[in-house]
C-alpha cells in the first residue's frame, strides 16, 4: 500500500454526483455509485459501492492506517481478529453517538455516511490483507463482520448504507425523546396538579 495507484478521492467522486442531484441517469448500474433518497427533506446522498470504493485514494489511505493499527495491536499481544472487531465496534458506537448529538441529523448523515461506509470496507480489506487473504466480497465476507449488525456487501453495499442511515436517524430521534422525557421529569408539578393527584390517590384507597 506504500505506492499510490488510485487517482480520485472520495470527496471528488461524491462531488461529481452531487452535481447530478436527482438525475438518475447519472447513476447507471455500471457507474459504481448508489444513492439514498431522504424523503424527509428531499436530499439525495451518494455513496460508492464497495467495489468502487477500492478505486479511491481514501481507500488506500484507510487500508494503510488500519494496517498500522492492527500491526500495533498484534505487537501488543492482541488477537488480530479481536483487534479488528474492536475497531469496528468502537467506530460504529462513535458514529451513533455523534449522530445522536448532531444539531441536524440530515446534515450529519449527508456529511458522514459515505465516509463511514468507505472506512468500514477498508478495515475489512486491511484485515484480509494482514492475514494474507484475498480481499473480501459478497461471497467471502471478512471474518470480522460475522457479528457485525449489517450486511456489509449485500446489494453492492446498498443494504449496508440503508441500514446505517436508519440507525443514525433513530439515534437522533431517541436522543430527542430521552431529552424530552428528562425535561418532563424535572418540570415542577403545579399545586393544582399535585392536589388532583392526591385526590385520585385518596379515592383509590377507599
């Protein structure tokens, strides 16, 4: 991975398709790009297939970085599979936490979904290369994804993207609901409401 062969970055790739917006002709089945419609606000979010992702400089950089992290873990005595699975789990949790805290969930997803997918696929590739295996695909998924909650390669990555999208939306909704419940719990009870509750409690005892 020391010698760069790819020439386009993920950001440049996405920018080309962002210009197309709702032009579905730009997303023919041979382009290597897919998109999700956000019907809540009319957004379209583009992302590469796992195959197309391997053509980006970001993929090369991420594989190099993850390989270094796995090397460091192995030198520290960690099991390679455990180290890779730990990276997967921690990265997913961090993403969900950030989505929950985001002021605008749609903007967060638009800015982070494709990069998260890209780096996750790169981690699977780094793990395979570290073990001297072929790069994983839909038919031979990397072992570290065995307990991962997503179908990483199904529909060329479309299933993965849709599932992560939904979980990020839910993370923000759940945080808002929890904050609202907390506000209601802390809201002072009025004298009128308190007396009404006391009357109901007394009536139940009769």
